[in-house]
């Protein structure tokens, strides 16, 4: 099986005298379960020890950081008097068979960047296990106490406890090998709440982001443009209306559509239904004056966003650097298809989406010099 590890005991970060005992616990877990591949971040403590054990055993390592490594090292690795953690991080990061970040930019609000990273890491491990016909086991060193915010060990364990992930987890109490560790006082673990919270200005949350446009729109004349504004957009509005409960923000300009949605699976289903609706209505659209080659292409992403008031429209809207990623996926999508970022595919798997599958397309060059990203196509 594959394995995912969670860093823990952030209060002491493994005094040197306890490292060997912690390493022995990790070695026992990996050997007993014949782990073939490991997924973890690279925070000082469990993460780095986990990667070192995998490396020493020649096991494939996947290092998944929540955001770029320089920010991550500053926040989760380096600390005064423990510079060796940084050196170990750099060696492990360079040598990992797979090393990537969940988001291109650090998201600083309420620990949400770490929570997003946890979801992406978990989803990638599950996707890999699906492809191999295997399973995922979790491992954590945890004192059983509540964390100090989102994205910590308790948050990760709650994620693994969700029925949608189905991850069996082995938890080792640091008090078994740290003489000065406090007595374990476990809090009950349960899945994260599924109800969508009421959102307000300044809040930060994870949303699905959808961009769509119509190929051939720029070649339309006056009659075609008018037909697009009525028949084509009416059809899109009808489909989107079925998902009103999950749409937080919607906007359109010309042939473009943007939706920010609170539910990842609903976003994927909406995108596929838009494609089907356009194909089914093609005779009617052609009769209205639209050319046969006109087609819809859609790009999906999932990312942390903040909620701010748009001073131009005087409406609540989503804001964040990651919105650009969805906008760069849509132009490379063939008409009639839905492409998605790896983050969207990972969160779909973590949250147990069943309305579609995400099939890996490959590492693809995105629009407007955004760079290369791993891209998936959504299929029924």
C-alpha cells in the first residue's frame, strides 16, 4: 500500500534524544505494512523522519508541500538552534521522486493553506492507490490534544477519518518515547462537518472555480452575437440554475462564464452537464443562427480564496492568486471537454466525488505563459 504521514508534536518538534525512538516507530510501521510509496510534507519532525526512512529503504517518496518551499521552510522547518532540519529538508526535497506544491502561492489566512495542502496530499495518495489497485494507510505521531488551528495534525486525522477517504490510520503517542511529553488526552476524531458554513466578508475558504468560454464566438456577426446572448447563454443559465445552492459567485462577459462554488463535486457535475446540454441543443442553436463549430470549453480548479466586497459592483466576491489557474486551464481545453487542475482532481477524490472520474491527461503547458501543470479530464 501507499502511505501518508502527518507531522505532529509541533510543541517540541522532537528533541534530538527522541529522534531514534520516533524513527523506530516509523520503521516498524513501514516494514509491517510493506509500504511501496510514501506521501508526506517535509516539516521538521515526523515528516522529515518519514522521508528519511523511505529514502534509506529505497521506497518511492512523494513530497507534497502546501505552498512554495521557501515559505514552507521559513514557517515549518527552520528554527533557531535546529538548522540541521533545514539541511535535511533541502536534501530530501531535491531527491524526492515526486516533489510538488499544492498551491503556487502561500495562503496566509487561518491556516487554510495548510488545510488545503492536507487535502491535496491525501487526494494524491488516494488517486495513486486507485491507479495501482492498492490502498492508503495513514501514520501519525500525535499526543491526542487539539491543534492550534486549521491544517495541523488533528485536522489531518479528521480528514482521514472521513468515510469518503477510507484511510486506516496508525497513531503513536509521543509520550511512549518522550519522557517530558504530556500525558495523552485524546479528543474524539470525527469527519469534518459537511454543512457549508455561512460566509461573510473577510472569511477564507476553499472553493471550486470554473471558467468557460465558447470557441468561435469572436467570428460571430451581429445576428450570431444576439443569438449567443439569448439562446446559448439561456441554456447555460438553465443548467447553472440547477446548482444554485452551491454557487457563491457568478459572472459573465462576452462569451465567458465564471463560477465560484462551495462544493467541488457539484462544480464537476455542472461542468459536464453544460457540455451535454450544448451538444444536445446543437440543432436548435444552429437554427437560431449559431455556426455548427461553436463549442464550449471548461476549466476547473479548487483553491483557497478570501471573500471581499467588489467596490465596482458592490457585491461580495472571491479573491485570490489561485483564481488565475482556472483561467489558464480553460483556453487549452478542447471544445466539448472539461479539464481540471490536479488540485481539483485531488479534492474530488478526498471528498468522495462519485458523479464523475478524473483521468490524468499529462503535464501540459497552460495559457499565457503560466507554466506547465498536471492536468486531468473529467469523464462521466
